């Protein structure tokens, strides 16, 4: 029976190639959409993966990693004195406006940390050094964001808000699709960028000879002096997070309760809880997951239609052969097995090139754009299962036609 299935499958090569193209389309669409969703979810918490902290302390109003209110630096000293805390470090994560020397602007995410700290450091540094961030107004960005920021070499300059920027390092793989480009800098520099900028006011005057009131925005530089080095942080300066390393053997749940009690208007999260809270936000509170799932469903439907049509046509073309098998005493299940095996061959031969294509696209996207399309072994196995179900399910239409075959058809002209 195997030879019959293969013969029917390969008898018409153009039809076979059309079927395989449909399956490849479905496999590719489901795999890429799933990979984009998984990669997007992982990249949304990219900042958390740069930290070795056991606990993150944030404002009790935090929605997810990039949406929270600041807390005072004074909380850092309080957290350090909580029993069970081995080390506490501050982290600033806030938005800013990048301005290239050409005048082009772009939104960025200012990440201020202690260059001499132990709980946070940018991963995959390919140029420069973290220690260089101790110099005034120095930053590190990711190579995948260098194009949008128009900087590519150590020593390039720009502005953030109203203060100068000097590039002293580049990382690889710190791009988050869910956030603006990360700009790593020291706490002092980050606080200076946070408090700098331009304020606008509305200036209105009456036109000469008329009663019309003409108003214009007047932009004023903030009081920050771009020539002076950043000032050390005071206890009232705002920070975004406190990173906590627990003492060895410390129960994190108990330590969280102590931190919540000691620090008003804050809430402590383990690193895994921070990760889950951020990923859950993007998965459930935005339409991204629905849109990607919708695209994958369309791929399965299109693939199923193509496979079903090809199998139905193949059975119609070989209806007399199936009638001959019935006349020879073959059971319906034997004939069904031929059709199902034909569908299985289509699934395997369409899946293999499809998954290889997806792996190639994922590698190219990560290398050229820094965008992660995550294709795990679990995803690959799940897609293969979907492909088999799609093809075997499509074979039902062809099986229904064989069920009604009269063995006497072989004796008809």
C-alpha cells in the first residue's frame, strides 16, 4: 500500500509541488508568528535579564517594567538596612529624547545604573567598557539601534534632552522590540538627563492694527548646565527601581514582606515575578497575541484548503484504482490508510523545508535587525503536530468520496 500512496502522490509533479507550497506556507506562517510572539515576549523583559538581582522594589503603582512611577533614592538606604538584604543598588529607567548632530530626534529609554555595582550591567559589550560611564555625559547603546540613533563608533556625539552625549561603548543583543532603544549610562548621568530638557510656555501678543491674538510656543533651556559635571544624587532624587541581592539562604518571600513593610508606597517582586508581570501585560493586555494568533490561524486554514483540494483531486483521478481494490476484497480501512499515508507524506515533505526556511529567516532577522524570532524545540514539535493534523484532517474530504465508491465502477466503460 505504501507504493500506491507514493505513486498517487508523485504521479503529477506540478500538483504535488503546489500542495507542498501550500503546506510550506502554513508551516512558515504558524512558526514565524509563534516565534515573533515568543521573541517579543522575551525581549519585552530584556532589561530584567541584564540584572542578577533577586528582588526588584518598585512603586506600588507599577503596571509593568516600562510603566511605573519613581521612588525617592532615600529608600535605597532603608532597603540596605533591612535584615536579609546583602546588597541594594539603584536603577533609573525613564524616557528621553535623543537628538543627533544633524538635528534628527528619536525617543530613547535612559537606563542609569552604578558602573561599579554588581547587580546590573549591560550584557554582550562588544566595544568600550562599562567603567567609562563614570565620565560625565557618557553612554552605551546597542549596535542594532545605532542606525536609528545615527551613531556607530565609540567617540560619536549627540544630545539627550538638552545635555551632550558621548558614546563610549556598544552592546550586541540588547534591543527590545517592546521599548524604545536603551541608552545605558551612570546614575549621575541618568539623573542629569532626567532633570534636564526644555520647558515650553505660551507667549501671546496682539497683532498690530487688529484685535487678533497670535500665540507661539517659547522654548527655554532648563537650569542644568551642560558644561558642569553631573551632581551626585541626593536622597530626594527620583529613581525607578531598587535592586536587591538577598543573603545566602534567605527566604525571598519573607524578605519581600520585610521590604514592603519598611518601604512605604512600594512593592517588592522577585526577578521571576517581574518577568512574568511584564510578559503578562504584553500577552493579555494588548492585542499583539491576538493578531499573531489570527495570522497563524489563517495560515492553517489556507494550508488545509490546499491540501484537501489536492487529495480530493488525486482520489478523483484514481477512483477506478480504489474501486479495483474494493473489488479485490480490500476493506475500507485499507483504502483509508492509503489516503492518510499520502497526507502524512505531504505533511512531512512540506514541514521539513518550511521549518528550515523559518530557522534561516530567524537567524537573518536576529543578525541584521536584532529582532528575536524565537523558535524553540517545543515550538517546532508543536508546529509539526499542527501540520500533521491539518493534512490528515484535510484527507477526510477525500475519504468521504472513496466511501461511496462502487466496486462495479471498474467494469464500466
